[in-house]
């Protein structure tokens, strides 16, 4: 007994120092592990194709970097450059248009005139320019941190894929969990995370393409703004507005009234109503059915949707991975308790 207590104390001490050592990387390692779980099917396919675990992990890591992190890196780098090179004249045109809108609003906006005057009378171009430069500096700092974290995620992701099966088997032996329990937890978490990851990629690419193609015909960088809209669409309700509203105001300010009205109507009707409200849940449902058609680990697409929203609200960008993972793990634990309760009831009846 004394030796067991001594080993327990040593374990607790080593666990504490391990936490201190790896605490700065815990979030990155968690995200990498969840992404490895999400894309396990793809990695298994590559492993069968190449007959090499090392090559399969490398190709999967390269694919993740190209599809997930490269677009975000391009967006942050381009946005930082654009904000640093922002011309005050562009903001002046917007200010003139807003002042003109307040002075002589359209008939259907006459009832808003007092509110518009009160809320917008403090607009100052110099302060707007200063704030834009301040935002550019913040985005630049965030971009540097994001690139570092993205690199670490890819590195840990590679090692998670390459050594994943070994680590999982070791953890099973350490926690002494039964095969049925460990299989249930692994199946539930893997199934839900796969659906979440592929749903995020599919819907972001779909809605981003809808917006990027249209604005490219208007003379804008369709790739940049498509990426921006794709990731902005992950934010509930306001995500799309954050993209098309500045476009509409700018187009009005330079006299392109038809373009301004079109981009607003197109974004609201085609993307927000049709694509986001009706098509997006169908995409999640289809991916859910295709990935889990041979499994009983079904999870309602609305649960996944709200888990993503809750994760983004609580944890920020990485919350779209953490939110569904936490929800899936909690539901898996409930199923585990349910299975054990049924076993106990069966034994009592016997």
C-alpha cells in the first residue's frame, strides 16, 4: 500500500510538471488531436493507398494545410496589406455618402432620419483612418500568432496521425477501460467530429464561392472576399451582414447604386435565406448520412449546428472544433451510463 501511495504521489507530481511544461501548447495539441480524429477516414484511405503510415500522415497534413490553413493565411496577409495601404479618399467618399444620406434620405427611410443623424453625427474621417491603422496593426499581430499556431497544429496533427493508434492503445491499457466502452467513446467522438469538420469545409466553400464569384464580376478580388465570406458565414445571423453591408455602402458611395442593391439582395435572398437556411442543414444531413450510414452514432444536424455556434461564442475561432467535440464527448458519456444502467437492470432481473 505504501508503495502504491508513493507511486501515486510521483504520478501527481510528474503530471503537475507536465502541465506546466506543455500548458502553452495544450490548446494547439487538443485541436490537432481533434482534427486527426475528424480526418481519420481520409488518413486510413491514404495509408491503404500508399501502404505507408508515414507517407499517409504526411499527405494528410499537407492536404489539411492547403484546404484549411492556407486560405486563412492568405486572407489575413492580404487584409493586413490592404488596411495598411488604405487611402483616406476612400473613407472620405463613404463619409460624404453617409452625410448625404442623413441630409436627404430616401422616402422609405425618412422615419429613420432623426436616429441616423444622432448615431452618425460623430463620424470623423481622421479617427476612422487612425482606427483602421490600429485594426491593421492588431490583424498583423494576430496573423503572426495564427501562422505560428497553424504551423504547430500541422506538426502535432502529423504526429497524432502517425502515432495515433499506438497512443490510443497505450491509453486504453493505462485507464483499464473495457473494449466496449473505449470503442463506444471512440466511435461517437470520431463520427461527430468527422461530420463537423467536413460540414464546415463544405458549407464555407459553398457560401464563399457564391459570394466570391459574384463580387469578382464587380471588379473585386473574388478569392479574398470568398474566403472572408466563407469563414464569416460560420457566425450566426451577423456573419453574412458583416460582409455584404460594407460592400453595399461602398458601392453606394461611389455611385454604383445598381451594384449596391444587387449585392444586398443577392446576399440576403440567395446566400442567407436559400443557401444558409435551407441548403446548409441539408449539406450537414447528407454528410451525416454518408459518413455514418453504417453506424448508430447518429447526431441530429441541429445539435451539431448549435454546438458550432456555442463553441464559436465561447472559445472564438477554434470553438467550431471544440464545441462539437465537447458536446459529442458528453453525449457519449451519457450513452455509456445508459449502457451500464441497462446491464445492471438485466443482471438484477436475472
